[in-house]
C-alpha cells in the first residue's frame, strides 16, 4: 500500500508529465494520442533530440572567413563573412575604399577561436589595424564577432553593449555637390523634404577649380598630386574672393532650408590654418552645426588654435583608430565635437568607449559612415548604446538597391531621416545573395574560398 504522501507525489508527477506532453504537442511534436501511449523514456528521447537549439555558445568555433567585394554603394566596400562549426554566420565589412587584404590577413589569427570572446579577439588582432582604411580589417572582424555572439545568445548587439538609450537613430544626409549655388540649394532642400532633420554639405576649393585669381598657391600646383600633401605644407591660401564664393554656397542653402535645421560642412581642401580661421569666421552668421576636418586630426595644437579663434563648432575623427588619440583631442579641448567612423575607430565596443569618454568631458559625438547596410546596422547598435550620440551619416540615400542587400530589419531601413534600432540577434541582418552577387566588383567572386590565408607563419607577440 502506498502512503498518502506517495499517492500525492505520484499524482503530481503524472500531472507534470501530462502538462509537458501537451506542451510538446503544442510545439508540433507527437500527437496527443501518441503521447498518452508513449513510454516516458521515448518522450524524454524525443524532447532532447528535437528541442530547438540556436547555438551552444561555449562550443562555438570560427571555421572560415571570406570576402564579397561590392562597389557603387556608393563606395567600394569589402563585405566579410565569418563561418562557424555550428552553422551560424556573422557579417562585417572593411571600411569603404579599404583593401580586402586588411581582413584576410587576420583569418589565420582567429580560426578555431570562439567568436563570443569578442574583447579577447579584438585585443589579439588590434595590433594589425592602423588609422583610416588600415583599420578596416580589424573593425570589420569585430563587427562580425558581435553579429555571431548575438546570434549565439539570441540577443541584439546593443544589449551586449549595455542596452540602449534610444529606439531610433537620427541620420544626417550628405548631398551631391553642385557648382551652381542655386542647384546645390535645391538638392539640400530636397533632402529636407524627404524628412531628414540634420543636413551636411561639402564646400571646398574643389568647387573653385579652374578659376583664376581666386586661390593663392605655388605656380605649377597640381590638384591631383598635392591632394596627398597635408594642409600646413601646401602653401595654399584663400583670397577674399574665394571665401566670398564659398560662403555664397552656404547662404544659398540657408535661404532654401531656413535656420531651424542643423547644417554641417565638410571637404574644404588642403589650405592653411589662417585661411581656415578666416573662412570659419565668415560662416559664423549661418549657424553651422560644425565644420569638419579643417586640418588633419593629428595636429592637436592646430585644432586648438582654430577652435579657440572661431565661434563655429569644430569636429574631426573619422580617420582615427582606437580611443587614445580621441582622448588626446578631448583632453586638450582641441575640438568641440568628435566623429568616429566605427569601421576605422575600432568597431562597436571601442567606439562606445570613445563616446563614453567624450561624454564624461562634455563632448558630443556624431558618427561618420559611408558603407553598406552591414556597417550601417553596426552603427545603429553602437549609436543606440551611447548616450552622447548626436547623428549618424547616411551616404547612400540615392542608391536605390542599397537596402536590398540585407534582410531582417523592417523595411524601409530609413524613414523620415531616422533608422529604427534592429532588435534581431546580433546585428539583426542576413545577406541577400542575389543582390550582392549583382553588385560585385568586376572580376570578384561571391565569398570565394580563402584557404591561402589559413596559415599564420609569423610571431605576432609584441613583447618578449
């Protein structure tokens, strides 16, 4: 005879078993009739073999890295795909205009590693990054690692960065230039009519090319050759006429768009600090949101000189790799705002750290971007997780197939000048193969094998 307690326990066990079987049936498992008659051992075996597993994160290993090189997006962009032993794939990209080899040479360093150890792997490969496009491989791999880790754990990247401050990201729209001020103004107004709440224009000496008695430069100055000469060494100066002409573009734009919307400016050209200060002062009445890259980012003292002399906000940073150079600019109060490009600055986590450091010092952060929807999504996650964020650049407004490269987020990706923060796992996207294949660089293959990059014969250690 069973005791009353044993009978009660047995009844509870039977109820629990029946409830579990009903749940299994509800998930598309055994029929109710089959479940009633199935032995307990069979039910356990069925459940353990058919439970949905997106990943076993602790056993995840990197097995491959491949590249698909697209173009006219509007830039050339190498897309990275990292594969794993569990069938999970992560995506990243080398910064626009960068070489795929910046990523391929990292393959041997990450094969066999667990991609969920993002910071560990970043520290392992960050020595192979450099400023501007040279950081593209490290940053692209870092993006793909967050994509993999998020997919393995079933959470969006922003959640792994500490959560989000906002559900949608403000975009600022770059606009195709025109040498006709009225046409340029119409193009800027068209962006405003599309719903963009933040605008940027390019105004620089390239718009004055070919005109006489407007730019002072050494005789024989070659625009194409001397573009690689830094600003302090070109001996180029702006005449009053040149400044009036450049200011005229801004005046025409402001007349069209008004003064309620922020208007930033970029791509001035390689001229002297004195000319930069004179131009900035002339632009003061037009309430510029910022003036970008008036001199190269590494000249901290020159930036201090410019920022102290003008009443227009100054900004730099799209070509800086890692947080330490940003720290130097911020601590010196050399610029009013910073603008990292996540595909150069170190990826999602490093860029958030840069933003956090700037926030502690009262400095706002805009974000530079000119790539594919993959890096775009990485930027959205980082911007969502960083409190002092202002706006993210969008360079592909006029590329009609740009959004079609990915699936996952709600379409359209951009609505009224904002992009919703994706809530899918990882970066929240998957590649649309047909679209990417259609827009590959001539002569390039779609994620072709890269076995020649599998072996590392170098000693990478930086210390003895």
